[in-house]
């Protein structure tokens, strides 16, 4: 929560530099605010968590992606499992966007390309784990990389 307050404050500072007309169009929300209203996100998360629990290949791929993406320090296996939950929670947003206040948001802005994003993109494109792709909603979004 404390980190969210800092992040929200920093984002608000950036928004304040924009013209007033643009500022009124921007809302800062937490994942929980859209997730509880987005049935597709809930359905996707249920599928992804079930796959993580039951599909050892998917589980191994997620944990490996986390290990290759978070390289500034080492974690034990339990900590990597905890970090993997962030991937599972974010999966729906990266895979097919979200609906918030009756608006569909279909572009996910990602600050960098890493193995987690690569894994999700490969699932979208059926390059990896096509049986999971078959279980997910066909709606997919684009990911924009900020370099």
C-alpha cells in the first residue's frame, strides 16, 4: 500500500504537467478497481491460476520467466512462487486488456521487454503452450514497448 501511494503521487505529478483538458480524461486506478468489474479478467485469472496449479509445464515456464526477468537479486523457490503470482494476476491485462467504466482498454504499455512479457506474447501467438491459448478468450491486445 505504501508503495502504491508513492507511485500514485509520482503519476499525479506527471499528469499535472499536462493540459487541463487532458488531465480530466485520466484516472489512476488500482488493479482491484477494474478487476472486480471485469468478468473476462476474472475468468482468465481463474483459468491461469488453475493451469499454474495443474500444468507443470506452464508452472515451470512462469517461474523460469520470473527468474530470468528479476536478475538484480536471487530468491529462494518459495519467493519465486510468490513473484509468480504477480505474473498470474497481471496475465489477463497483458493478454486481452480490460474494461473499466464501460470502456475497453486494449493497449498495454510496458516499460521494457522481459521474459514474462515474452512468455505471455508467445502464449497469445500459440508459439508456447497452445493448449492454454485454446482455453482463453480469443480477444487479444497489443503491447507497446516504451524505449
